[in-house]
């Protein structure tokens, strides 16, 4: 299994709405291999999600996996989940601001407001349509990855750019207080 090269902040593919994945492509070996390599790449990089544009593919495809991380040791395990051609059906009015990072903008964290709950419809890797109600950090991952598919990077969602900081500063100022 190979680690896929990650696109970095400023690459035009991260600023473009990705194209829908066709039913025919979903059935191919190339698609199945891409999904496996995206999961492998996400895990090797220590991420909880990665979207196809982050590995240079202009496709509405993302993989997500919630698990304990060094900065969020109490997360429950969930996934991996393959999300294809997602649509957000409903966002809660209540929002929560929390810290986010990104595999395409490494080395920094920022405080991002997101809906506390979300209802998403997507196709899974078996080609089945799924409707999922997510809340908390799982809802945040959905919104972050769907943003990537819409050409939006988390820093565009930040309300106060003064919260953008390096990971080292984040660990000193935020993680230590948790």
C-alpha cells in the first residue's frame, strides 16, 4: 500500500468544487484502490479524514475515521467510513467552535464554528445511499471533509484569524488546558 502525495494549501484543486463520482467508476478496481490508499494515507498522516482533492483527485469522495488522537485522547472509535457524492440535508442552528487542523495545511490549528449536528446523505463504497445523523466531533469531520469537496478550506470558516496558531503553540496554549 502506498501513501498518496497530499496537495497543500494554495493548490487550485483545493479551491474547486469536486466532480461527482459516477456509478461506473465506483465499481472499478481503480476506485477501490483509491479508497484503500486514501484510508492508508489518512492513518499514516494521523488524520481523521481526507478528501480526494487532498490527494490530487477531483472527485466527491472522502474517507473518515474517528479515533483517539494525541490532542483528543477520549474520542470513540468510528469508521472508517467512505463518503461519496455527499449532500448536507440539515444543519443544526446551534453551532460550536472547536479547534481544527488539516492535512493540506499542516502545522497550524484554528478555531472554527460548525453546526453541532448535521444530517448528511451520501453513497457508501457498496453503492448504497445512506442518510446519517451526526453530532459532536463526528459532525465536525463530516462538515470539514464536505467543505473540501466544495472547494473550501477550514481557515475560510474561521471568524477570528487571531486563533490561527502553530501546532507547537496550540499544544502549549490549548491542549495543556484540556
